[in-house]
């Protein structure tokens, strides 16, 4: 059975003290969730937050890692460094990284391989812009993103990938794909994973929805057969909001 997952992406929010406080509060209220709960924090928080969530119901991830193993890359943070903090997951391919930092499929392929080589599980983001959605190109966009960065993996390695579908037009805009729109593309994504790796791998791949998911719409989204949870942005910064989304699995 594939895992149900609610993952928080804090993005560039919360200073270290605020992040420690948020993680501490989350461990106090998230006790026996009916899904896996992951918080992905800025790099500077990882080592501190790892100690806070250890032994709790919450797992830790990073928001990115470098496409190089080590060396003279000032300001970069390697997959090995991420792993050494106690983090178990890393988000790669987020639309903000693709758009603002020009991360190409080739760069992301390198990042994925380095993350897996260092024992990290990857939350790999795919999704289309409003322009692409309006042109009806969403299927070819997500297929190309998978082919460009993760469909080179062995079936065994692909089993360590969690996919996150994020309609870029619904991130931080207040727009949300309808649950039917979201289910339709999640089902399509699962079908192309099945084409590549077989039905069993596809059935075991968790696909998260990542576009303005809130406590109010999470039950409807999570009720769809191909939506296995959420990658949560803004709502993951508020304990009550994040817990409300986690509780949608109850």
C-alpha cells in the first residue's frame, strides 16, 4: 500500500528561533497521525529541528540540495550535508527553483541522483503554468518533467521518489485546482509511471497535491483515489492549519 503523506514546505520563512518554536509546537499536537508527516525547513534549521522531531511522529526534510557532491561551490549545500543533519527527505524540482533559479531537467537529474546516493528520499515536484494549462498542455509538461529528471532511474530507485503535482497557477494565488482537475492529472501521472515501470510500481508511488491545499479543501482532495496527500506551503507555517490538513486523513 502506498503511503499517505502530508509534507510542509516552509520555503524562506521563519528565523531559526521561530522555526524551533514551530517544530516544537507541532511535535506536541501531532501525536498519532493517520499519515506520514514531514516538515521541510530551510537549511539553517535542519540540525536544530532534527533534535526536536526525533522520536516524534514528524519526519524532517530539506527544501533543496546542490547538484554537486562537494567542492568549491560557495553557498551551496550538498545532499551529504543535508543527510548528516538527520533529515530523511529533500524537495527537488519545485516550480520556484525551476523559475527563479533556472534549474533545468539536467540539473535536477543530478540532484536526484546525489540525493538518492546519500540515502535521502526525494519529493519531486512537477506541474504546469497557467499558460500551459490554458493551452491544454498539462499532460505533456508533466510527462516531459518526469522523463527529463527521474525516468532514468531504476525501478528500485524510483521507489524512493514521492511525486508532488503542483499546478503553478495555484501556488500562493488562492486559486485551487478543483478536486476533479487534480484527480484527473494525478491519474494521468500514475498511468505514465505504470507505462514506464509497471503497474505495481505505479500503485506504490505516492503522488501529492501541491496547490493551495487547506484544511477546508483537504478532505475533498484526499478523498480522490489518486491523491495521496499534500505538499503544503503557507498553511504549514501555522500549527492549527497544518494539523487541520493532517486530520483530513482521519
